[in-house]
């Protein structure tokens, strides 16, 4: 699967303090798409399943025929909102099981599976799995997770690139300032949360320009 250079992650917690969190998130997402984002991941670590699904369905309506929507962690909710795929972590359903579930759905759609890795051992194991891309990180220090894995740095991205031919998404503390270094280290795409939040349309344009 060819990956776009920029992979925005929409984390619901970033909008939870707004007067209308859903409206704020949808407005933000719309700006990302208008500026050129063509793949988006929805992440929500704290909401109930019902709230997660409700928000995901609204995102699906907004992104339909405009951008691919990937759901973090939950393959059941990815299917329930007719998303384009799922992104799984080390403690989620295995990619092998997820692929079997997707393959059983005979609707002609090719659904995406992404998988998070944090060290060389996990990368090598992921390289054998039926996934469309693997994510590696955190590349730099990040505040988007309560208990982040150890920082791997640019050397970690280079090691990941040497260990797999699968499309590689780098994640963790990536900004417009350091994104080009991450690409030069071997990442096909950079996943970003925080550096998109202020002026999202301009941020997307800046990232796409920096990433070439």
C-alpha cells in the first residue's frame, strides 16, 4: 500500500475540553482534508464504545470518498462504521486474526491493517505479518501517551527501515521542524498529532512542503 507522506492522527482527547468536542473535531478534520490529507486515523482511549462509535460514524460521513479513515485499536468499531481499516497495537487483537476477519467479509473492499512496533524485535516479527504498513516509535519524546515506550530516535527509524520492506510510518514527537530528518532516515510517512492542532490547514500544507 503506498502511503501518503503525512498521516494525521485525530485524538479525541485533544477536543474533549471544547464546548462541543464533536463539532470541533469535525471542523478540524475538514480542514485537514481540504489542505490535502488523504488518510486519517481516529484514536480515542477514554470514551465508551458507544461514544467512540458515534464519533467514528460522523468522521466516516465526513471522510467518505475524500480520505481513508483508519480506526485505532478496535476492529469491531472499524467494521461498524465502515472504516477503511484498523491500526492495532501490541496489546490489541493480532494482525493475523484481524486479517482473517476482514477476509471473511465478502464485499469487495480491501481493508487496511496497520501495526505499532517499538523495537527491532517487534519490527522483525511484524515483517512476517499480514499487515499493510507498520508504525515505529516514538521517534522523539511525545506527550500524546500516558506511558510511552522508550524513544528510538532517528537511528531507530534507520534500523526499522533496514529490517523491513513494508511501508513504514514513523510516529512520536514529529513536527514540521524534524519531519524531513525522519523521512531521510527511511520513513515513508510521518504520523502527527500535536503539530496539526493549531491552524491545521496551514500545518498540513507546511508538512507536505517540507516532506517534498
